[in-house]
C-alpha cells in the first residue's frame, strides 16, 4: 500500500513500513496521535499507555494559560502526580541555556516528559528526553510548525541554527479547540511553514540528481498530500474555523512523520528555511528577538520562488561556471564568512572543513551533473513549483507578511542570508546550484 493511502495509525506502525520506492523500511518514533476537539482530556491516559506515570511537565507562561488547566485536570482526575517547570515568559531561544535549565530542574524521580507548547518547548523537550533517557509526549498549543512528530529538534548550538536528531515524542496530543484560539500570528506561521514544502521537494529531487542524496518518491507524495490538506483549509483559517485548523494540524503532523521516515529534514525544509535560520542567527548575534520561524519561512518561500523563476529563464554554461570558480578566493571567502556569521563563524568553518564542498573536484563533479541533467532539472521545477502569485494571494487573504520589508529585514540582510544559506550545513540547496553555476551574485542582485 502506498504511504498516501495509509491511515495515521498505519503510518505509525511500530514494525515500520517497507517502501517499494526506495527499498527502505521507514520508522517513526511517534506511536500515537490524538487529534480533535477535546483531545487534551485524554492526556493522563495517553501518558499511562506509554509508561509515564509521574511526568515532568514543561510549559511557558503563554502555554500555561492556553492549556495547563485542562492538562492538570486530566492528570489529577486520574490520580497522576507530576512536577511542573515553566521556561518563563517573553522570548525563549531553543539553545544551550534553555536545555540546561530544563536538565538542571529535571527531577530524577520523573519517568517521562510532557511538553505543553509548540516549537521551542517541543524541541527543547526532545533534546531533554534524549539527554535524560526518558520518553516524551507533547500537548500542542498552536498549529505553528511541523516539528511535532519529527525526529529532529531545531536548535541553536554555538550560535548556529542546527537540526539535532534526538528522536520524537512517543505521542502527540493536538486539541483543535485549544489550537484554534492560538494567536493569529501562530496560525499564520504554521501555514508559512507548510508553503516551504513546494521548494523543499523541488530541491530534494534536484539534490538527488546532482549529489546522489537518497530520495523517496512515496515520502515526497506524502508531503504533497500534507500540503494539499493545509491549503484546503487555508481560506477558513482566518476565521479560526476548527475543521480548517484540524486540516492544518493534520498536515503539519504528516510533515513531521515524513521527516522521521526520511531521517532528515529534507522533505520539509529547503533554502526558504535557511533564510529564516540566517535571520534568527543575525538577531541572536545582535541581541534582538526573532519573528516566528514559520512567518519568516513564508517570506523565504516567496524569495526562493523568485530566484527559481529567474533560474528557469537562464541557460547554464560551463565556461561561465568555471570562470566564476576560478575567481573564487579562499581568503575572501573566509573574510565574508567572518563578516556574515560573526561569533558563529568558527562553527561554519569547521563544517566546511568536514564536508569540503568548495574543493575543486567536488565542484567539478556537481557542475558536470548539473549540465548533464539541466533539462530534467527544469522539468522538476515545472512539476513541483506553484504559481507565486497564487501563493501571494493566499498569504494576503490571511494577512501574512510577504516581503522582508514587512518584517523589518534590510536588503543587506536578505543578501547575506542568501549567500550564507549554503554555508550553514552541507545540504544542497538552490543557493548551492547558483554557486556551482556562477550565478550566486546575480541571484543576490535579483533579491
């Protein structure tokens, strides 16, 4: 049976799913998803089913107000004891400080972790659960991101935005009655995070051609299904329609499962995410709070589509690419990395040393494959990419930011994010293609 034809329960099979498309067995650490109005009332029984009887409950002041009364009622009703820790109010970064605070506060007698929140709390609790060797369950409070069911945590480590593959919660509790009342900015963020999948799937397929990175068509189809579900509920999201919120949440959870199946974030994240990661790192360096990740990703998606539309009108040439590579200066590159990344530059340089993406042989091999497969790459773009104007209309209907200017991001920070995007990790992105073909600066001028 194709992944898109399976129910949520079938996708979460503990035995895993053998996939014909890539000849691999896919696993997801999530064993149970409770989705719907009133789902939070089942919190205690879900915990007990997964062997958790004395949980360490993590929230912040906002999620405490949103869901803790219902969570505690469920726990008390079942006679379950628990410990509560709040990460506080205001802006919380998913970094060493937050995880350190959780680790120091974790009582040895707790046999599991209950995250009450969305992105930052869920990610920090994944890392904590891995560190202390406990299972975790998450009560989602907003349809703001797609990481509930993923096996990775989006964290800031040594000033660099990284994905830590620490495992997923064993259960996700998504109460649509709670989620529909989340701040509208968080509903918009979930939609923005899903729009990224258009570009991410396109880049994943291209990376498979150029670098040989593993690709699974069934996982990609699963992601396309999740994307359709979210887009179907988009128009009603502005009215906080509970059915529409349910479609969005279901799509976001499917997205997380797809990432777990692929064992990387590739099905859900491409260069549009790296715009956001770069802006978050810049804000961290400057001591500023960041906008919600999904809001920035939505803007990054529009920027990425702009570049991809431009690329589709270009004709790659070996002579131009080789000339651009010959002009590459390791010294100038080093100065630029230090300028863009500041305190995080040493970690970036260490990453380049490990993967060697700037090496002559590596560039030559990628260029050969880009030129040999360019017609196929254009076909992939045609098949995967949406009409940018349609996306803009949907975002405008939801009153979402659509440009960097809407977020107070300068043209310089847009260009630096574009240039820096290929440097954060070794993932082959739209910016990587442009670098290989000698187009990176031309695309920067476009942005």
